């Protein structure tokens, strides 16, 4: 079918209607549609949008000129900020006899409080959601998860080691400052180095020669022993009862292995050019069979031109193996203790390919770094937890670590950590007791910038700025725009008709959520304009359609995944008989759920929702719609709160005690932003996230939702995650074009990141690499919080290229609207 002009105006969406990438024109209705006719290219926003967005009241399928003008205006007036408070802005609905579908009956009353789960109600047993059991390769591999049980995390930094076979080259994980390989009976640290071009920044690593490994003899297969939001502990067991385990902590400069009645080994395929035991050099190659009593060691390698420090607590007798490679084995088959390794210098002679001074000799190690490693080698981090607290104009983010002294066994105290740029810029210096001892020394350059040392006392606390507005922008609409805005709001609210496939919920939750959230924006703007009739007309429809999605009554149902633990879309094999019958799903709904089946087709359905791709994107839009309904219809909010909380718990459950959902599914508290990629397969480059602005939209939705429901805890969770995501966006997605304080200048020349992976940042999206795609995907959707996310300085840097690049496909797909709204941040009259 041909797309009508009104459907091409993707204000607040920006992505082609086929979804995320998808130069194929499909998935808006499940069947695909033909490429739209061309529209003449013009650069004037208002005249162009008036031409391509003329419609006969059919606007909100993807929003028309009227909403475009309203949202441009709403964006343009977010210049000055308000008081810094967060007052509840609930309004009086004045809707006569409001009606909406009733939710399923709740079988018992849940409990909630200031700590623990947001709700203890079971999605299936208590709330009546449909349960689904996966099959085959779509199941979690239980032997890899070890002692971890459902609900399983789906987006953690260590996720690669539990996906696929667990033994492929792709199963490496990024545990900065290292790339870590967990394979067989060993854990290996690999030193990465950074390469950059205009197209990408990448952490290159050698997974064959670059390994430095800690292992044990006769150990069985690895399994996860425990995990939290900051670390993962992996263990091995030998048949005779010997144990070894390693705790991998992001930012920990030490690779450590704890042995219990086991025989340690320290190995590498690299050739040594230096070996020092407790200050005494060993003649190389080390004589096979010779034994040394060791507490501290220095190990230098030829191939990677690196120097490593080693520590044993207590002392250990090590026997040299054959050849010139690193091969040290304990003479004690039942050693009890900890061995630790740390990179001290990655360019000792200037011979390594990664050395900046290649061929000009090496460089001394970072000043004071070796001494710091020696001083804190006895302080080991064995896990941790996260917390956050909203105070006035800031969110305090606490990364709490469990620290043990390897000499006396005491707990607590200080430990050595490495910080990224976004950490250093947010250190809480007001609380002296929690302020770490910082060093300016760049110990290692990784993809996100220089890592610098800090000694922390139990907690790394970050203080992040919060917006001082919430539902509405802080300024009134200028009088000269009022008439045009009001006419647009009237037309867009009173003439809207839901597209047929979304009327019955046969579409995907991503596009459905965007559609509903746009309806919510119109209702809010109508309320701000004092247009009560228009607001109420939109709210009545919004309450109806949002209720269907939340209660599992759509044809493409949201169901509960019993195997992984989460709310996922069943999937819809869409059919409308070529326009001759009512849109429906040929699969008939659960238990036949095509998005949860095995294989790449299922993993791509509904943009990967069934495989946990982008849940915070998808559900962020639905939660924003729910927030608007709850704001004006408090009774609806009370009736549907537990069903709304299912989606909140799916993306941002704050408690390890919730038995239905993993904690903070998407947020990585160390790197400071969310991950979007799910569980279909491990990637060599690790986790990924493309649209940081859509992640921000989810946390903004939680903030306003908590306000609407008068649930301060949900509101504070949203504000805390919002502050983190925006802070990371300002560091790693929105780039200074020259002299970047984070990413290499070779990459930052175009001012924006596309897809950010654990080991790769690309100047491209999942659907293209044009300038307008890159900029648009990091700005949409436009809501009041866009002013907090999009600094005028960065928008001013990007807007010329963004505007000039937007022609042809950009205009046909409606992305020109994003150009207009971005322009409104720095040039209101021009954008209007």
C-alpha cells in the first residue's frame, strides 16, 4: 500500500515508519508498503512541512504539521530553567463519565515500600498475564549461569559469557581496563589499544597472543557463582574438591584469582623479556623446573611490549615451565590464597604496534602507578551494590564496593579503582568522607577516554545535575504564536483516528508506544493551552488504547517470559486480507508467539522485543502515555498501577528481591548509560546502544509517571537514571568536534556518535550512516526534557550539517521535522 502524506510526517519519531533502519518499507502494519513518492527538496522548515503534511484531519498516525509546530514551540521555550523543585502538577480532568476497559482482576493486595521490590505481585499468578515458555536456543543456557536463577539479567557487561556456547571468540567481555576471556579452566586479561578514524573508534585486542592468564590444574567448566550491578564472580571446581574463583569488577586494575586447595598457574603465549621475583631478576629463559618463592613479581613481554605486576597472598612457590613463554606453576597442589596481576606499562620499549612513540624507544610507566599498585595490591574488591538518592537539584549515584584486606582479612577501607571521564566530572566533592583520592595520571587510554586512578573508601559517589522542570517547559507560549498553536491542537486532537492495525493492537509495541506517547503530548499541550475539550477528547482515546496494551488485551499481547523473567511481545503475523478484512494476527496469539521462537527471524520481529532488545525504548513510550492518562485520570492510575508497574519493573526494577524481574535491566552503573542490545547472540564488540535520546525518554517517562501516580520512589528512580543517561550522552554521544575531552579527535570531527558498543563506537546507525540519520536518532523524541538533553552549544554545532544533509529520503520519511525542532533550540523564529 502507498503511505498517505499524513503518515510520512514523523514528528517526534524521526525513524522511518518501517522502524529502526529498515530501508525496506515494512513492519508498520506487518506487511510492508511501497516507497513514498518524492517530494521537492526545500530547506525552509515551515513551508516544506506545510506542503508535505497537509492532511484531512488524519494527523496523529505519526503526527502532522500542527503537532510539529506545537512541539517546535514547546521545545523553543525551554530556554530558561525554573526553581529546581519538582511540584506535582496534577490537573483536574473534568471529563464527564470517563470510561476505559477494566484491568484483569488482581488476586491479592501487593506490598510496596521505600526499599525492596516496587511490587511483590507475580505477573502471572497475581495479575493474570499470559505466561510463555521458550524452546531450544531461545532458552538461557543454565550450566553457564551456574548458581544464578530466573529472573536472569539480559544486558549486563558480562552477558557475553552466558550467550551462545560460552566458548567462542565472541564470548569475551569488556571489564575495563581489560578485555577478559573466560574459557576452559582460566580467566585471561587482554590489553586493548585504541584506533580511530572518522568512521569509528575501536578497542583493538589480540585474543590469541595478547593473553595473560590465571588458571588452575584439572579444573572443570566455569559457572557464575554470583553477580551484581558492578561485578560478576565466576568459579571452577575440580573433581577432588579444589576450587578457584575470580571476581571481575569494572574499573578494577587487578585481575585476581582466589584458590582453595588448588594448584595455580600463570601463563601467556607471549615471550618474556623480563621476569623479576621480589626485586631479584631471573635470567631468561627461566630454567625449566627451577623454583622460586614469590610474593611480588614483574613480567615483561616482547609481543605486546608490556610490563605486568604480579602479587601472591600468601607467598607461593612457583616452578618455571619450558620455553621462553610465561609458564609458572605452583609446586603446592593445594594452595590457599589469591594471585593478582595488573598492567603497569603498555609501552616499555616502543616496539608495540599500539605505542604512540613506536620506533622511538619506550616510555616510563605512568608516574606513581607502579607504587600505587604495590600499595593497594592487598585490597581486593569482591562485589558491590548500587544506590541513588534525589536531593534538590541533583541525583546522588552511589557505587558501593565490598572490600577485603588480603593480609588481615578485614573488610571495608580503601581500594584502588580506575575512573572514566564521566566519573571524574561528577565526583561528589561536597561530602569529604566519600570523596575519593584522585590522581590526574592517565594510566590507560581506552575507547571512552583516559582512565585515571582513584582510591575509594567503600563508595564512589557521583553527583549529577537534574532538570528543574518536569511536565511542561518553564516558559509560556509567546502570544504571537498562540492562535496558530491552538488551531493546530484543535485540529490534531479532534480529527485524530487511530490506524486500524493499532486500533486492535495488532502492531508492534515500539510503534504503538510512539503513537500513544504522541497522543499524550497533544493532550498535555492542550492542557497547557487551557483547551479542556481537546485535551479530554484525546485523553478518552488514550486511556482506552493504553489500557489494552497494559492489560494484555491487544492482539499482539505483552506476555510474561517464564524462562528469562520479563514482559515481552508475543509477535504478530499480520494479515488484513489485502484490505478486505479486519486487521488481525494469523498466529492467533499465545501460545503461538513468533517473536519468541528460535532463529534470526524471531529475533528481529517487533525490533527484537522478544529477545529483550530495546525494552527501555519500547516501554518508555508506553509509560509516557500511561503517565499522561494517570495525571488527568487518577482513578485510572489507581486501577492500572500494578499493570503499569510491570513495565517499570521490567526496565528499572530497583531490587534484587523482585522474583519476577532482574534489577535495572538496562542501566550499566559503571559506564553510566544503558545498553539496548539483548540476548540473541554474543557479539565480539560486546553490548551496544544506539539512540541515547530514546533511553533518556524512558527515564523521563518514569519520572513523570511517578509524579502522576504520587509514587515518589518511582519518580526518584526515573530522575536518577535520567541524570545518568544525560550525563553519559554529554560525554560519549554529543561530541566536541575538536579537542574532545573524551573520544579521539579523528572520530569527533562530525560531532556525534551513532552506535556505542563495549569495544566500538560507529558513525552509523542500524539503518544508515547519513548525517541526518546520525543526528536525528540522537535527538528524537522531542519532549520538554529535550532541552535538558540537548545543550544549545551542541545543537548549534550540529544544526548546519543536519539541515544541509536533509534532502530526498530525509524529507520523504519526515525527518525534516526533527531538523525544525532542533533548530528551535537555537533559532526560534527560523524554526517556526
